[in-house]
C-alpha cells in the first residue's frame, strides 16, 4: 500500500464524473421523472373528472328523458282534446248544414206543392169548364159565364 | 494457475497485487520497480477512467434522450438506479443543494462498477494483458488505496466547502471552536473536531479499500487451489456480489450523511 501521484489522477477522474453527472445525467432525468409524475397525476385527476362528468351527464340525460316523456304525454292529451273539439265542431257544422239543406228542400217542396196546386187549380178549373161546357154546350155560352167561372177559380 | 508457470505461491500472490506503475527512470530501483510519490498506477487510472467514461457516458446518453413519456429500457434502468439514490438523499439530506444528489449518484455507480471488476476471474485480465506484453495488471481499481483516498479526500473537501457555504466562514469557525463543549473549551473542541473530520475520509477510504482488497485476496487464494477452486470460486463470487453492492452503497450513504452534517448547524 503506497500512496502516490495516482491519487491526483483519480481525484481528477472523480471530479470529471461528478461534473458529468451534475450537468448531463441528473438534471434531465430529474426533469423527465418530475414531468412524468405530473403527467400521471394530471391523468388520474382527468380520469376522476371524467367519471364525475359522466355521472352528471347520466343524471342530466335521465332528467331530459323524464321531461320529454312528460311533455309528450301532455302533447298527446292536448291533441286528443283538440281532436275531440274538432269532431264536436264538425258535428255542429254538419247539423247546421243538414238543417239548412233540409230547410231548403222543404221550401222547395212547398214551392213545388204550391206550383202543383196552382197547376191543379188551373187544370180543375179547365176540367170544370170543359165538363160544364160539355154539359152546358147547348144552353150556356162560355163567354157569358166567364165571370162566374172566374169567381169560382178564385174560390178554389 | 498463473501467468508464468515458474512462479511460487508467494510470487503469484505478489504478482497479482502489484500495480502497473510508471515513473521516471530516476525513481526506479534496480529491479525496475517504482518508488516515491511521482508514480502513476496506469492500471488503476485506465480501468477506473474507462469504466467511468463508459458508464457515465451511457447514463448521459440515456438522460439526454430522456422523455417524460413511456421510458425505454435503458432510460428505465438508469431512472431506477438514480431514483434509488435520490430516495436515499431525500431521506437523509434535508438541505437544498444541486450537488449532493449527483455526487451520491456518481459515487454509487462508479464504485459499483469498479467493485464489479472483482467478479471477472482473477487470472483472466492479467493473462490477457500479459499476452500483449503488459506484465502487471491489478484489474480492480478499488483495491488501490490511491483511488479510495482520492475519492474520500475529494468528498472531504466538498464537505468543507459545504460547511462554509451553508454556515459562512464565521459560522463554520464558530462551530469548530464552540461545539460540543462551549466556547470556554475552544482548544478541546477544535482538537475534537479535527479528529472527527480527519477520521471521516480515512474511514471512508480504508473501509472500501479493505473490503475489496480482502475480497480480491480470497479470490486469489481460491485460484491457488487448483481443481478445488471450481466449487469455491462461484459461492464466493455470489457472496461477493453482496459486498460489491453493499460497499458502494455504504460509501454513498456515508457521503450523504457527511454532507447532511455539514449543512446542518449543531
């Protein structure tokens, strides 16, 4: 065991390696490791947030579904009511129209009857005149009795 | 058994424990061995330096392309090692310093790979080196006290610097002269402090050196047993994996503790 100048050389090697480690090994590794740690922490936090958000979204979607169901039920009820209203209205309209038609028809019938009566009157008068003419041909002059026949026609 | 068949057992062991040294001709003795301070152990310098360059180059490459996304295999491994060291630093060192974690990473990784050279069979590298004309090679740099002392003394100076940086020069001096017995016993406090602080680098260096030297010695002795080394070398190597890791960890941990002590007031 003899101490000699190798000591100096070894101290220089040692200092060189400390310098390399201090400058080129430790800082980049420390940074990479710290960054990775931060990334992992961030990832875990994001996962937690995502989970929470998913829960919220599920709740929101359930709410929306329920609301939609309620609204659609309301719509159906309204539609049913409106349909009934329309049917009612249609019924009313139809009745009015029918009444109108019936009334028109009645009026026409009455007119027709009136016209038929008129015709009948004329025909009866003619027949009566014709009968009477035949009966009275010999003794009764039609022109002489026209006044009387006219009065008869009025009475009929 | 050994690189040169004609060696005795003692010669074989000594051969294995001799560093590849270079020095000026004036410092050489008659047998060509180097003496004196201005001797360099080329094997220690080269093996530790190359291992460090490879492993820290690899780590720097992994760190340079590191992303916060899914890490690749290399990045994952480096992050695992670095994360382990960083955890120890966080648990022990409560000050703020950009130096302590890189220092701890450097010590743990470098000491670990140098210790791991012990797992290469003891004759393998010396014979390979002998084949290319290099006659001495001590492959495990941490069995050279020059390396362990270089590291521990560097740690010692960083510790002093940390003391001054955190407490200021006045604060540091106040602590040196007034703790633990109060200002009235300043000389005693000072002597205590000097002993305490000098003991730190010495214990750091000698612990690592002693453990690895002893482990290497056991490998060499096992290698002397001829055919019986086969059932013995494997269990010892398996056990040695524990020592390799433990010594790297202890060196790192004590360094962190010393830094922590340096950055906290008594």
